[in-house]
């Protein structure tokens, strides 16, 4: 009985790993998203907002954490009228393939080298513009299948532990 339960558990974990490894194209990979929001002011910034004046060069990108999403307001320190290219850098997970999307910019892709090439990945967004004091949100959304795999694995472990205690 114990051996059959162990085999069933291994099969369940194996099948739950299949969707996470199946790379069926864009939309399934972790995605860096930059979208337009409202147009607030930066003095002082509203709660939950971060003003930034960098992000317009590969050497000085906008740094985002892997939490989703963060709200930013572009405050041009040099009086620039519009920001036509945005460089965004974040910490990547080795082995993951990342994509990008935006409702502001029409073109996005990775650039190298990033400021921290051993730990960070940098994307360049072009083909659009951000006006001064325009809000954007930026964040890395996880791969949906990864969440499915994590949930299935946790449920399996809880079931195994419950059966072991019985």
C-alpha cells in the first residue's frame, strides 16, 4: 500500500511538471510589463508611487523588483519633453526565458550588457513615448504554469503528510 501511494505521488508530481516545462510560445514565459497609468504629480509623489529620472540609457536603467507591479512617475531632471526609449532592469531567475510587453511602447527586447550582467536582465522599450509626470507600472509577472506546479506540489506534500500522520 505504501509503495503504491509513493508511485501515485511521483506520477502526480511528474504530470504537474509537464505544463511548466511546455514552452508553447509567447504568453507562457515570465513577462516584463510596462503600462501607462494616470498622470499624477511628483511633488510629493502619491502613496505607492516612485518618481524616477533615469531609465533613458542602457547604463542608467530603471530598476524594478520582481514584485508586481510597481508604479513609477517619470520626473525629467533635465527638462526633457518626452522619453522615447525606456531601459528597465530586474533580477532574473537563471534558466527562465523572459518576454516583454507594453501598451506604451511597440517594440521591446533584451539588451546587453546590463548594469549587473551576472544577476540582472535588461530590456529596452522603444516605439512610443512617456510624457513628463506620466505614471507607468512595471513588474515581472510569473509564468502561470509555475504557479500551477507550485500549488500541485504543495497539495501533494500536504496530502502525503496527512496520510503519514494517520
